[in-house]
C-alpha cells in the first residue's frame, strides 16, 4: 500500500533492524471527500526530518500487537509524563466530525495506530497542511500548540490509542490562538 515516503530504521522484537516506510505529503486545497489522500499535483512528499522541522511532529514505530509492553512506548511515557491512555475504536460520524475539526492541545499528545488506516493532518510553520498516513504500529507525538485533525480512510476501520498528560481531554479549536502555547 505504501509506495513512496520516508524510511524509518526500526528494530523487530528480536532486535533485527529493518526499514519501514512512512508516508507524509503536502495536501491539496480540496475540502470535499476528506477520507481521500488529497495529494498536490505533482505530489509533494515530506521526509520524517522535514516533518519534524516544519511541525515538531515526531514519529516512532511500536508493535501494535503488544504495545502495552513495548519499550519505546514505555520510555516515551516515562520521559514525557503522558500516562492517561484512551482507546479510540471505530469512531462514529459524530466523533469523526469532532476529530476532523482543526484544533490543538496545550500538551503533547501521543497517537498510536493499532488497526486500520487513518490520516493525521498537521499544520506546518507556514500554516500549510501536511497529511500523515498512519497504519498499525505508527506512533506520532504531536506537540502542544500544533494544529491538527484526524480522519479515517475510506475503509472506515480504525483503532488507536491516544496518550495524554491530563485525564481531561481538552481541544482548542482554531479560534484559540491567544493561548500561551501558541
């Protein structure tokens, strides 16, 4: 399914390194049909390094089958203090509408794809959308203050883990630019 993108060197559970491809790209301006890929013409792919430099978003690979004991995830949770875990399981249309509303959080948010496929759209430092395809095992750390939104792909199957710093999930919609983290 993934044809182009950025490669991330990761280790299997046995410690053998392999390259995993992550797809991220600048989006076109079309607003209809948000579950489609929305590539610019010609497509403008983004490497993981470019993604981090332009938006602050970090990428990690985690085993979706045993994420509860994954050392990478455990270390991130311990280092950053995000320990409130919430499962997002096949969100309904109302939940998807809420997730697809452009917003940010004051603190970093971890998002792990466990099943299915979805898209996280994040604003870069020039206020342009970058779409990141997430498949099982993809873990994004979206920094506090970074505008983003989420939608499942056209298959409409998705299960993910959201890891927050606070038990209160507070999203600030685009009109909240006056907050300190912005």
